C-alpha cells in the first residue's frame, strides 16, 4: 500500500486562500479549498490553473508536477468535506467574531487530531483558540501576500499552543519553501506591528500636507530601498485591512500613537479601498479610449 497523503483544508478562496491552496497542492498535499461563494471558488480554481500553467511554461514546474498539483486540488462549498483534513488554514475576513464562529464550527466537525491554523495578520490566536475545545491545536500561520511569491511565514503561538503543533506547522511552512519567523501572541505580531504604523504615518504625512502622495512613496522607495511606497502598498493590501489592523493595535496596545489617521478612515468610509476597488490613494481605473473622428 502507498503512503497516505496528508490533507490540507483552506477556507476562503480570495487571493490569500487560493495562493495558500496552490502552495499546498504544489507541495504534494491533497487540498480542499472552501468558499461559500461558488462564483469565487470558480474564479479561484481558474486562477490557480492559470498560475500553474505559467509556472510550467517558465520551466519552474514540470508539466507532470503541474498536472498532479491541479488534480490534488478540490473545491467545495460544504465544510463537511473538511471532516478528515489534517490541517485547516482559514484565510477569511479579518474579523475576530467571524473567525471565532468558524473555529467553533470546525472544532465540532473535524477529527480530534486536526490542527486549526489562522492566517490572521493581527487578531489574538489565544482568543481564537478560546472558541474551541482544542486550544493546544490552534496556531497562527500568517502568510504574506501573494503567498506563492512571498518567502515569509509568520508563525504565532497562542497561550496554549503545544510544542508538537508548533513543530508540525513550522515543518509544513518549510515544506512550502518558506522562511519562518516566530512571534508571541501580541497585537500585530511582528510584521504588522512595525509595518502598519509606518503606513499610518505616511497617511498622516499626506493628511497634513507634508508632501504629495507621489513624493512620499518615492522618498521611501529610493530613500530606504523599499520596493513599494507605503501608500502604494496600502492600496495593494486594502485600506480597509490596514484600518482594521490599526484598530487592533490601538485597542490591544492602548497607545494613542496607534490611532488610525483620519484620512485613512475617510478613504475607507468613502469606499476607496485600494486596488481591489479600482481606487484608493491612487486611481487604478483605466481611462476610456477617446475615438478620433476624422
């Protein structure tokens, strides 16, 4: 008999979830990708297929490995399909209440040995674990965006996360080809604890008229060798996500320096959420082509 492959469940088929599912399939796991929106699932499946074909065409993946990865990926809108998963990684909306409800539901459904991992970028793993009867098997596994490209995974241990679960998730991250950093369960962990206040400060610089958005971003790109300026990066992440994380930092750390910039709040209130909406700090809407009539 052949060796039984481990199964990874991924919940949320957006850019993060589909990227994590792609990584897991390429790494040799059977993968279930879940989303309650069947249209989103279809787009994710097509996107992963296109990404795998691109990797094959560039010679970064053999044709056999690409086909094999695609065959290991299954999409579902039924959480019942996660019943036998070994590790479940959630990559849904950055809301503590929504994530807690999901973890509580999963806890009742999945097998006793299953590990529940959250891709949260800021929410307490200890509090998420409190919604389950298996706090020792709950852990943070924060991928960077986009997961197939970015080399880092931030692992966050809750108050009760066991050493065995930590070791298994660290090994899983390394099997994905990632470098691992470890954070204790403090608001924002490592990356966003440092990154988000920088983005917030860039909004303050724009808000108070220190400089134009272009000069703020160019200053950080050429002056500190960042690949993207902080305002451009905020658009890429999503201004709503940036605001949510700043609120977590402000609430969790209780320091006024983490208070969200009023301009960031205003942009989110106006629906200017960044690239995904076609407008944020910058506009990403294509200008209509003007026809010249002779």
